[in-house]
C-alpha cells in the first residue's frame, strides 16, 4: 500500500515540475497547464499528502511520547 502512494506521489511531483517548467517557458500555455495541474494535484495528491502527514506526525507523536 505504501509503495503505491510513494509511486503516485513521485509521478505527481514529476508532473508538477514539468508543468512548472512549461509555465516558465510560455506564460499563455502555462496558465492553462497550471489550472489542469492544480486540479490534478488537488485531486490526486490530496490523499497521498494526507497519508504522508499522518505517517510523519504519527512518528513525531510517538517520539514525543517516549
């Protein structure tokens, strides 16, 4: 299950960087890609980010309790 989320997260970060690069190259094209990218990231990455946050904060909480 974790592997799937990591894979998905990597794919979305790559997409994000590609879109960011396109945005730097061409402003008009970039704005369209940015809208698509933001919608994709908010839809797909939200689940992954929530899991990552849960994992990191869970570990931090455990360390604090000890």
